[in-house]
C-alpha cells in the first residue's frame, strides 16, 4: 500500500460501509493525500456522524454534500472540490455510492429499476463528466506518459453480481435491478477507459468482495469479508494499477472478474 501516493481523492457514499472505510484508510496512509473529499447526501445528519468525527481530527478531510442521483448536486460538488483544490487537479475519483432493492425477478418494478440504475450507473457517468476537467488537470500536472491512480483515475465500485459470465449469489439474492445496474456500470467503465485514455485517465471497475456492510448483510447472512480487509485489499490493488489495467474489472485481491 506504500505505493499509493495521491495528492487528492474524492470518495462518494462516504458516510458508512466501504466508503467510510476507504476514507479512514486513506487518512491513515504513511503519506496521506493532501485532500480527501468525502461525498455524502447529508453531511450534517446523524448518519454522517462518523465522518464528522473524522473531520474534526483530520484537517485534510473535507465533507462535500453530494446526491449522486441529482445532476445539480454533482455540479455543485465539482465546483466545491475545484475551489478547494485551488487550481490543482483531482487525482482519484472513487464512485462508491450505490443502492440495492431486495426484489425478486417476478416482483421487479419500473420504479426500482429506474431508481437503482440512476444511482448506480447514471451517477458515475455524470460524476465522470463533471470531474473530467479536474482529472485532466491532474493528469497534465503529473510527469510521465503511463496511467496510474497517482496520476488520474476513475474507480467504479462494481460487483460480481453484475457479471454476466458468472453471476454470483443468485440463489441467495436475485436483486435483478442491482445486477443490471452493475453490468451496465461495467460497460460504462469500459467506455470511460476508451474515451478518457487520451487525457491520461485510468478507469477501472472494482468488485470489493462480499463485505460486512448494511447492504452486504441484507440477505440475512454474515458476509465473509470485513470492511477493513476489503478496503486494505482494494487500496493495495489501486497502488499497482497501470496502463494495462485500464478498462478492466478486478476484485479486491487484484484478480480479473469475468464480464
């Protein structure tokens, strides 16, 4: 993990679960980022208490109001981050915010499909667009021609539940809207990798594992992976990513996940 040296990072959905774990571990790096931006819907609310506690101890942590399903909120967040960076770029955008609806194939609805797709797929698309100028600025300010998370990168938090070749856990949770949104997110990641490569921006989809979070535990079973183990693994993977990895789908151990 010592290889992950970044000046600035934004994590969406940062008030709990994997997002909060990422923020905590980024702040604890041997060389922590100069700025860690934590996006969440209600920064002053009760559900953001852990983030607020962290911010009181770490002056380099900035909590940013962000609703990833709201284009205006995304634009406002990009402006806020840009202002804080003061002319510097953003090295790393981690699209972690996501939702799931526990519904069966036979009971899936238009409302569920639309809401989950908007948050899990359209949100990362719009965030990529809004933060592109800051990511490009970071890439331009970094030496060398190769791609890396230290230079400029978009990391989309996906799931092996969205794998078409190997759709994990069907018997446990059908969650059709969630699976479809993550399969689409994987294609978005590939599209971003093709479109943003010329700007020096690496794009990758990450499966964090089956993690002990509110979402992970919603099937009524205890997942095998702790947030700490997942986050430590993912940060290690991020520190090793290079040009060859852009547009790929990897897990928290760096293994390729089938599309």
